[in-house]
C-alpha cells in the first residue's frame, strides 16, 4: 500500500485544527502520515499540534515543522520536501476529510496505468449559518478516467469544481516537473499549482464521492475584500498572463482563451479591477460555453457579462 502524506499548513488555526487532524486519523485507509507545517502562528496552534501528536499511538506518524511566517505557499513547499509518501494531499487546517477520502482516492489512482491525479467532490460549511452547501457539479462526480488533456478542458470549463484538498498528487511527478507553490502569489496559489500540475498529467481519475468539507468563516482569505487585500491581488496579474502563455504552449490556444474568459476576466471583475487588455469578444464565447456545457457555474456567465458591459465605460 502506498503511503499518503497529508500536508497541513496552518497559521493561527487553533480553533479548527484538532477537527482537521482527527479527520485524518479517522481514515479507513491506514497508510498515512501527517505533515503539519506551522507558519509562525501566534495563537495555540503549536500547542494543539504537539498535544495531538502526543495522543497518537504511533506519534512518529506525525511530523511537526515550525518556522517564521512566510505564507501558505512556502509552508506547502516545505511540507512537500519533508513528505515521506509518494501520494500527497494538501488539507488546510480549518477544513476536514470524510472517513473514506484517502481510500477512495488511492483506489482511483490505481484504477488504470499512468494516472497522475485523482479527485473527489467537496461540500462547503458556512460557519456563520452553521449550514452545509452541496457540491455544485454533481454530474462531474462519476468513476471515470480521462486523458490529461481532456480533463484539463473539463477543469477550465467548470471553475471551482474542486478545492486543493479534493485531489491526490504524485510526489515523484511534482519533483520531476519541478513544480512548487508560487510564493509571489497572494491569492490563488492553489489554482496556480493545480493548473501547472494538470497540464502535465497523462491520465486523471474522477471519483463519485464527496470526501472533503471546505469551511467558510470570517477569517477566510478568499472573503477578504479590503483595500489592502485588493492591492495585494493586483500583483497577481503578471503571473496570470504568464500562466496563460504556458497553457497555450502545453495545451492549445483554445484552452488559453478559455482560461482568459473563465479565470482572468472573472478574477478582474470580482476584484473590481480594470483590465486594459479585456477582449469584448469573450462575451459570445461565454454564451457558447454556457449553452454547450450547462453544468458550468452560472456566475461565470454573469461575471463575464457584467465585465463586458463595464468595459465600455470610460476609466
């Protein structure tokens, strides 16, 4: 059985960390290790991690790495370097896994030769309302094997179809391809890593299983719309354009165009940012995408239409 390293980066995650760690030790798949990477927390995160490790029957199955605050990307990269397993899963300290998550993903990885990635569905837990939100794309959850190139198009057409913790990655492939989480990115490091990885996959396996819960709470980075946060996210724009060139080179011009429509322009619109290179021709493409792929998130069309209208306004 392959060892799965569950990499858990955390910063001031004391409130939720124990639930995340318990969800790993409760897995039906028994060949796992925890790599907890504390990113310079100033709350009780470390104390909780140490106490949890001490409570394990085999405490050596949990590594705890400490250091100064350098950001989530650096924490994940450090976790990759220290991971002993060839299969990697990245779980944030405020989320959790269902009990058969690892069992399901490992079985999917071994479903056919040359599978480099396996993914499952997720649900959202809205902390404020204490309510679950179901998976947006139920038709995508089936036990199936795609070519890497075909799956990348599915990924682009269905933004937010999976969180980072929904997937199982091969450490040897990450090393072979020289992939890291980009420390320059303030926002969307997980999406960037996924895109770089999926572009190179030979085969991808999908699973009919909701195996991860993404916790939405007031401290979530994705909900931060402050002026400071928006200013930081502007620094991502050069990286987004560069990534579009990589997609064109490794996949196709059509995929690069789709990436512009679904990811770049929606990002610009959601942040309320001006995009001087915005192409109004993406509007017909948005409609075509919606008509031919009805499971695509409706917000993609709405956001593109709103951005298209705003592009006529003088800046």
